[in-house]
């Protein structure tokens, strides 16, 4: 059986893994899972109910973008040839550089997902596909998502400006993380990463 990736086309974590697999020329069979259905057969694969899940042809099952990306970087790297050079490393550079890459991946897969992507998908996509009938988007939630999005885009723009001239090397985040460490205090003074207005007050969802 070929490698199989259980994923959803609009899921950002699924998309990051599809990109990593494609860049490393790893063929997989795609199996779409609708995350709002919480099917028991899928929960048997990953009790957390999170996408994506990669089932390797040897039977090994990897759950979540983090474990899949680390496995690709460590055990599925493709050697280059004169005709076809090796793809860029997922986590390149020094130990400090790799720690910064992981921080940025966690920002977009964690904070950005909680405050923008997840709520937007729920309101605009998932609720319209509910088996019990569609639910209209909540204008209050969408306004909060828009406010959160402006904050995150400002931070992303600051990162891009700070990293001007260096290549983006991590296919998961698509943001170049090669920021000079001496500027870290300046970055966090302007964008302290504090919790801003949540889409759903009183929750972290």
C-alpha cells in the first residue's frame, strides 16, 4: 500500500504537509477527511481528531503536522543528483536557526490558527456543511477574525521586512526565519505576542 495522507484541502496544517511532501518528491495517496464530522474510524487513527495523518507503507502512522514534518526532515530526506538537486531542508541552519523556524511554525499553526483560520473555517465553511442544516455566519465572530487578521498580517509584514534579502527556507511556514537574534527584543517590543481579542470571548478556540 502506498503512503496515504488523510487530510482536508482547506486545513492549513494539511496544506503545509502536502507542500513538504511535494518538495521532497514523496508520492502519497490523498484521502479527504471532513474535520467537522468527527468520524469514529478517523478518531481510531488519531484520538485527538486533528489533521493531517500520514500512514506509511510499512504501517507506521504519524499524527499531526509537527510529527510528520520532523519525520520527513529526519528520515525521508531525498538525495540530490546532478540532474535533480536535493530539495531544501525543512529545518535548515544552526540549532538557534532551527529553534526560530519551529517558533514561527508554532505561531502560524497555533496562534494564527486559533485566532483567525479556525474561526473563519467554522463560520464560512464547516457550519454551512453541517448534516443538521447550515448555520449563518456570526457577524461578531467575523469582525473579531478581521481584527485578529490585521494584527497577524502586520507581524508577518514585519518579519518579511526584517528578513529582506534572505530566502524563505521552511515550506511549512513560507516565512524566512533568519532574523538576527540581536533584534529579537525590538520585534517583541513592537509585536509582543500578547493575546488579543478572541473570536469567541472566554475561550481559546
